[in-house]
């Protein structure tokens, strides 16, 4: 079983792992991660090409959400899209994610012994 197969198998389980949270943000984070890796397992792409696609999708989602908040029939949550400021926030979050050390991944850890 390859690393990718193990990642697919673990993504298919509905039981939350120890690090998963039940917050809406945690659920969205996990869903996006699983979708990204499952997609790459089905149709591999070079890393930068895959990340470029992901960035375009985030931009498209931003535009859709912004449009849903415009006009008299828009969402009434109070958010007003500001592409300049919102882009700065998105870039800051991306930079913060790049500075975090990678999370341990059992599928990639070296075997140190046997049981």
C-alpha cells in the first residue's frame, strides 16, 4: 500500500482523528485538505501546478462569496467585501501557514523498530 493509498484510506474514515476539531473552521479545513489530496491521488500534478489551481479556486470562491454579499438581496451578515484588505489577510494567513513546522505524518515517518 503506497503513501497515497494510505492517505486515501484514512480520508475515507468518518471517525475524527485526535487532531480534528469539531469547529466549523476545523471541519472546513479538513474537508479542503482531503479534497486536495484525493484529487492529486486521482490525477497527479506537479506540486506548484496543484497549488496554483488551489489558489485560483480560492480566488473564485472569494468572488462568489463577495457577489453573494452585494446588492439589496445580498447576505445580511454585515460583511462588506474589500478585495484590497481581504487579499492582505489571505496573504498573511498563507505566510503564517508557511512558517509553521510541518505536522507529523505517520505515513512518512521512518520505522525505528518492530513490535
